[in-house]
């Protein structure tokens, strides 16, 4: 049976090629996104008892702070009192300055105790992990490297274990290298793990003895038996008792609480909505592809109706005919699935990079057996569907049709048109979604950020060498002075953080002279920056009232302060704030002394182009902390400036790392990258869906024209105008399009709320976007209808009547 089937398919290469390519595009897009969904959302974490690992947060609900983390004293209390927890594990996010292995550099890592490795069943490939002895007071500083970091920075050297490196000024011995694999903890991917002895702050009295000194992330392993809900209730009860026992450490106006979330849910929280929306979009593309293949298959079955009827008349059972169709469609569908796998493989690097912006689990995305099986199941499912759904001819219909020709009934034509209308409806939904995301991206890139990011190089030279503040200030003074003299540099400044870098808001309680008491009653989410006098000039950030920092703001002068418009409006309304004094405190500890407001700066979007400006204060770096960010505005080659800045840093302090080197335009592009990728992916899906729908319209109309050749010949012989016949065919195509668009518009409006979280500056029901998508589809449908309709004008009445 296989040989004749292959010969039939070779005899109809147009049908086979269209089937395989159309289905391959649909399966490829679906498989690619499914690989991301499977790797991020479906696959269990690579830890034993992963379903019982929880992430424990301590939010300040009244200040909208998700997690202020925990102090050692709080963790000890929870560990002693919790009966539903098998284990509580501390994790300290930390950046280490690594000296002794290549250039000084920063390595992200975790300050952990030995039970961290026990909880996650993480083993060493070489050497060992931490032991109870490494947790003891006075233990020797030690570190364990991840396999990836060992390969990248140490070249996979066999003698790495036992070497001594310097971690932020502390000599630490490398005791092990972990097995390859994924290790999820903290906010970044860890490169090494170290015991508390490597960090003087973690061993300090403030960390050990102060309940308010909250710097540690907390994980838990729920015992077998109790549910996560029971563990959550118990932890909340313990927290309530602690709040009553230590009221001064849990101010009521902050709204302290406890939140337990399965760790897997935390890891994928940001990625889940976006990936599910994308999965829905590609499912729609697959529906369009299947509908188009269904129309192709239906048209071919009509052409083969006489052949199948003859087979039936000669004794072939329906099961036999179904088996023939099944084998044909299996061959084509499996070939389409293979094309889909190739399409998904080509898109894999893009998808991994895309997922990495939302979750640490991105490295698990790939074409594994589960994904390949998914693709195969789709192909086989399509084959079964197309083999069993079509109506087969009866045994007595071998001579159906005039002169041996087969024809399509009204019901069949209705099904064909419904499939095309469905393709149009789905295409409209995907196309309008792509349009909304494109509009959102344009809005994001065109928004006024408040300062000029062009030609500004940013880098960090953090003070991990623990030099005194005066020495650190002298270091940056020397670097900025020498950089300012470098060819092409127009201005240089220092800041606590560069725009779009890791900036965090802290809840401060303000004391402000001249402000209404009700305006400073509640703590303020505040961004604090310590900047050099050239900061506002370098970023071209306007001072809208008063002045910036100048030569008179010396270390011995009255401490000066610049605030932004948002904070000025909140505290002073329309009153001039210049000359007023302000001070802020955190957890009862006053930061500095009274500072005099000398200027008001324009609001800027430092946290990202899509994030509204936040209340911000700027201190003078001459009168306070200096660095570690360097900002250089250049009229020349940014790469040359970067090299010179790194050279100067290492010349003046060979042990100081240089990190986060980029231009602000690059940083801005990184912040907008998720929106750009969303728009690009939806755009690709929309193009595929629209192209398939256009082919579907053309195919159905071409089939209809072929079926009606005799009718058109008779009408032309009777004097009908070719143009009127042409318009009639085009009208049929546009009617199918309009029917699909009506359904598509309703569906797009109903489904728009699902993409609302991905939009910026545009509503899901934006009329202009929906109208644009509608016009695009009408134009494409008109072209797709016109192509087969032209055949009507070329019908020769004599030949049509003779061949009928």
C-alpha cells in the first residue's frame, strides 16, 4: 500500500508541498513556544522534594514592599517554633570582588550555611561542599564554585580545589566545584557559594544581635504531611507572636506580614503570563494552519472522489479507504512535524535569550524528548483528524458528475468558507495583538525620559578594597580629572548608580522644615543618589529651580541637597522649596544631618523607560559617599573612552574591579528588549497567520473557479461581461473575509485583557490599531481573491463547453 501512496503524492507535488510547509510552520511556531513553556512552567525543579520547597517573605504591606527579608534573630525564632518545617535555610545575596584569578572582577554568589546544599541535594563534582564545621564561629573562609564559573574563569583547571583567592579583601580557600546543573536561589544566577566567615558584615555584632538588621533571604522545606497552607498559617501565627513580643521592631505603620510561596512559582512568576499569552497566540497560528490544510485536503478529496468511489465499487471497505487516507496523511503530517522541529530549532537561541529576561530557568529550554514528542503528537493528531473526518463517496457514486467530473455540494462549500472565515478571524486576533505590542514599543521608545542618554558611557568601579571614604573620594577625583582630559570627553561625573542600573527604593521617614505635617506623616519610597557636581551636566538633566552642585559645596560647607519635581510637589506643593531643610531616617536611624535644598531637578525615568519617575534626592558626593558609578559624555569613540577608564581604574587601584560597562543607550535598549521581543514574536506569528489565511482564500476561490468553469463558459457565451464575473469571484472572497472579521473583532476585544499587562501607553481596545489590522486583512484578502479570479476572464467558452 505504501508504494502506490508515495507515487500518488509524487504525482501531486503542489498539494504535498503546501501541506507540509503550512503544517510545518504551524507546528514549528507551536513547538518553539511549547519548549519554553515546558522548560520554564511545566518541568519540575531539579531538586528532591521540590514541591515542598517554599520561599518565605516578610513584606511591609503598608509601604508596598514585597520583602524586607529577615534578621538572624528572626530566623532563629522561626526555626525553634515552626513544627511544620523540616528545614529553614538562609541565603545571603552578595557580590564578591574576586582578586587572584585574572583581572579583578565581580562574582555574584550566596552566603550560605551547610544545610543549603543538603536541602537542594547539590553535590560537588570535585572536592566538597560546606560542612557544619564551616558554619562555626571562627571557621576558615572557604568557597565552593559552580561548574560554569569554574569553566569560564578558571579554565576548568584540575588544581583549582585548594587554591586561595581573595573575596572582597578576605583570603578564601576553594574547597569544591559543584556538579554541572541548575542552581536557583537569590535574584541572580550564583557563580560561587561562601560561608559567613568570608564576610565581615555577616559576622558583625549588628547582624548577630539586631532584630531589625534584615539582610537574609529565607527558604523552607515543609515536612511530609502538613500542606503548604498549614505551614503558611503556622508561620503567620509565629510572626504575630513576635510582633506582640517585640513591638518596637515591628512598627504598626509598616504592616509587617509573612508570605509563603512555592519556590517554583516564585521562579516563574514573571514569565508565566507572557509565556501563556504567547502559547495562546501560536495555538491560534496552528489553528489557522490546520484550517488551511483541511481546505487543501478537502479540495483534493473532491478531485479523488471518483477514484475512491471506484475502489468502493470494487469491494474496498470504508475501513480500507480510511486506512489509505490515514497513511497518506501520516506521511505528510510527520514530514510537516519534522519541518516544524527544524523551525523550532532555528528559533531556540532567540527563545532562550527571551526567557532569560524573565526567569532563571531559561537554560532548561530546549528540544528535549518531551518537546519532540509534543511535535510528533501534533502531526499524528492532524493525520488522524483528516483521515476520519471527511465524508467518503458511496459505492454507487462511481459515475458521479457529468462526464465523469466530480462536483462539490452546498454543504461542502459552506464548510470550506467557514474554515476560511475562521482563519481570517484568528488572523485578525493575532495581527491586532501584534499591532498593540508594536504601538506599545513605539510609545516606550519615544517617551520623554527626562535626560539625554546619547553618547554617555557608564561603568562601575566599586570600593570592594575597603579604602576609607576620603581615599575613595580622592581616587574618583583623580579618575574623573584624568578622564576629563581624554580626547573626545566633554564631561565626567560620579554617582551612586547609573540610570537603568540596579536601583532600589527605600522607605524613608522624612523630616522637612516648612512642609505640612500630614505630608510627611507616612514614610516615602525614595531613591537616593550621591552625585558629583558634573552629574546634571553629563546627563543633561535640567535644574528647573535653584541650582545644582557647584564649587562652593565643599566638604566643610552646609550640606546641600537637590530634589526632583515629584518630591518637591509632594512636600511643598506650589511653594518654593529652595532654602528649606530636610533630613531622613530609616528604622529609627538618622541618615546624616540636616541638608539644605538648593535646587529642584527635572523628573527622570531612571528605573526604566516604562517606569514613572519616583521621588528622588541628590546629595553632593563631595559632602557624602562617592561613586561607584562613572558617567562619561563623549563626542568620540565610546569604546576608546571605556578602555581608557578601565586602564585608569586599574592603574590607580589594581585590586578594584571594573563592571557594568555599557552606554546608556545600550542600557535603555536592554530595558526595552522584552517589549521589543514581544512585539517581534507576535509580529512573526501574525505574518505567518495572515500568509496562511491569504493562501486559504486563494485556494478556496481557485477551487471554486475550477468547479464553475462550465458555468462561466456558458455565461460568457451568453454575453456576460468578464469584469462582472471577476467582481463576483472577488465578492465571494471578501464576503468570507467580512464574516471572519466580524468574529475576529469581537474575539480581539474579548481577549485584549490578556495582553493588557504587556502594553504601555495603549489600551487593548485601541480603535486605531484594530482598524489598521482590519484594513490590512481586507487588502490582503482582496489581493488573494483577485489572483484566482483572473482565471475567469481567460475562460474560453468553446473549450469550457467541450471539456465539460
